[in-house]
């Protein structure tokens, strides 16, 4: 589904603030993988997502993603698309993303249904016609109902009136409305209180499972990283230093992850937020 090959990224190259964020990273995701990503501050977790999304250009390497083409007979054919140098807006049709800040994924001054309409039309051509059709309203109503937050009865409300948790749940729905080839979750519950974070994580699991999505989830919570998904990777200094899946992952404990980090990196895990989580 996704292949990252020998990707490098250095910020502020040639200056006193030079920082190598990705150091020859390699990663392959299979169709349906739900991968949790952990690592200390500056490990390169968010930078990796930004490179996939095209927020910054990579310095070297290659990023490809599988796309699906249909023949005239309706048969499915997978093709590998090189997105390494593709502009950010052109990658949007392949990717869905939810950020740490609940305010980032939505337009506060627009209605809930208008935000959903924007997400539903991503990657499509647009013309001069009604923004939200009757059929779409019914579709959005059912999708919002599945969240279990009562938002289906507030479709004309401005998004800016929603709580952080409601807004993050809406962003998650918007990011998956078109069933992206890859869903990227960048610490998307970190800004929420524990109870709301659990609700959003439960919705995340449900949406990924029901839509059979491939997902990359960066998290600061080691317990969540162990419990969620079928695979876990640990990053350090721009590289993946640990990759575990299947039954081995299910039997992990937080102490195992800390010990593995010290073994592979030769240093103690220094991230207070992750330790306290």
C-alpha cells in the first residue's frame, strides 16, 4: 500500500540550526495494516507523515502508494504511484489526515454539513450547482449518526460551536469519507481530555475496521500503541529502530518497549509526556 525507500530530510541545511529529521528511513505498509508509531521528541514521527503528505519536499529517496484502477469490465488493477515529487494538493485524493490540534481539520465558520461536503468533494471537479444536495444531506446524516455524538441533529450548526472532541470526531469522519488509500493520525487525541480521547480512539478503531483502511497512527501513549493496530514501529533520530507485529506485539508491555529502546538506541527514553501517559 505504501513504500518509503531510503528517504532523507534535513531542515536548515548548512546553518547552525541544521537538523537531520529523517535519516534514510525505509518502511513498507501492506493493505489493511494499522501501524502505531512511537518515539521520543525529535525522532522524526511527524516529519515522516509530513513527507508522505507532501508538506515538505524530501531531500532523497522515494515514496510510492498503491492506487486502484478499474477496467471497462469492472476488474480491479493495482498500480504503484510515485508521489515523491507530487505537490501536496495532488496527493490529497490518496490520503486522509487528522492532526493533533482539533481546530486544524475543519472550517470553524462553516456548517457541519458544509464541512462534510468539502471533504466529500476532495479530488473531484466542481461546478456551479447547489453545495449540498438532498441526497448528500441524508448521506451525511447517516454518517454523523454512526459517531453516536448527536451531531446528525446539528448539521446546520457552525463547527466553531463544537467541543474539541466533537470537532476531532468530525475531522476523523471527514478524513475517511472518501475512504483514502492511507489514513494518517498525528497524535490526534493528545489535545483531548482522557475521557474524550478514549471516545475518539474507539471511533478511530471502528472507522478503520469497518472501512478496512490502511492507517499510520503517531501516539505519545505507549499503552495505546500496544493495544491498537496490528503492528508497532519505534523511531529514533530519523530511523525506525524497532518493528513488531502479530502475536509478539499483543504480548508487549510498556517496560518491554522501554528496554528495547535502550537496547537499540543505547540511550534512556527521554520523553516525559510519553512516560506519564
